[in-house]
């Protein structure tokens, strides 16, 4: 029974891209946990809490992406060894400064946003409105999170110099 009213040959490329995004989110989730556990220094309280919030959000997305793949009548990748092969992200390092952690997450966001756009392209080709809606919301949320991390990484003196040079 085809309750989706979509052709499987058009859905399969969506599933492939969703499995890549699922792999990315699993590595991202674990990296956030690694950073949460290993943050040190003056920014400990802020980033420890921020990373926890971020990994909790990522955990929900992992489940939603896997369930979307199942809704499309396919199976999600579920082995961590496969995530490592499929994902464009790398594992997080324990020996990283707070600034390096934020920079690495911003780079991961760039990669994940690119993958989300790949999913959208395939979903549009398949007429898959459910996936388009899901991923559109993810893009908006990740862009906002990127803005916040980027703002954290800036110094206020840099901002004041920029504002002063415009006046």
C-alpha cells in the first residue's frame, strides 16, 4: 500500500540524503556531549549549559530524521560505524579550548546546512512536502544557533571598532 502517493524511485534519493544527515547529526550529538563533558575555563558555566541544550535538541532531531526515513518506508542507518563512514563531520577532541569548540561547531553547522539543502533538493524533486517542512525548520533553527555561537566568539571591542568606523 502506497499511503504516501510518491514513487519509490523518487523517494530513494531523499532517503539517501536523510541517512547522510542522520549520520551527521549522530556525530554532532556525540561531539556536543564530548564538549559538554570537557569544557574548562572561564566560559565553563555558559558553554556547559549551552552544549547540553544543543545536544538535547540534536537528540530529538536524530529521532525525527530516523522516523521520517521510516515514514518514507525505508530503514535508517543505525550503526555508529556506518555514521562514521557516511558523515562529513569528524569526532570531537577532548583536548580543545572553548574557542576551538565553538569554531568547530560553526564549521559543522556549515556542513550540516549544506547537507540539509541537499535533502531539500531531493525532497522537492520527489514532491515530498513532509521532508521539506521538517528540514526547513531545522535550517531555521541551526542558522539561529550559528548566529548565537558566532556572536559568542566575537569580542565586544571588535564590534565597537566596527560601529565606530561606520559613524
